[in-house]
C-alpha cells in the first residue's frame, strides 16, 4: 500500500494566495520526483472544539484559516527518496527559510502514515 505525509497548518487569510502559489510550485516539484498525489485543502466547515479540533491544533488566530494537505507516495521507501530530493532542490530554498514563508512554520505539524484501507 502507499504512504502518505499529512500536514496541518494555519495561514493568514491575507497571505492565502501567496501560500497557494507556493504550494502549487512545491507540489509540481514533489510530483516531478515521483509523488503520486499532492493535495492542499482550505478549511470550509471547521469549528473550534471544546477539547480538540483543527483550529485548536494550530492555535488558530483571528484572520487565519486552516490548511489540511497530503502527499501520497507508492511506498515509504519512495517517500524517503522523494523527500530527500525535494528538501535538497534549490527551487524550494524559500520553503526552508522560515522568515520567507507566508505562514507561521512553528504551528505547522506533519507526520508520515502507512495507508491501510483505500475504497
């Protein structure tokens, strides 16, 4: 089964277009190196929960929205290879410079997941 990296992050609404431009650029590079799928989603029906929620998870501030994104790979081995290539690609140097990001990188979280069910 495939492998997925999932991401959740807050983006200021005034910087959403900048973020989506960066994400499209990054996604094209991920796919160039072999990612099967690259998806970026903007919160639509996401309410703060009493104990947990997407807004709570990123300490959402007024004027921000939540992004939920994922990259799918054929396998964990492919993910490791592709991720190394992406992180070393000079076209994405701005992504590694937190001062240039259109969001607060300290509130982004991510993780790798092994796919178990696909219907």
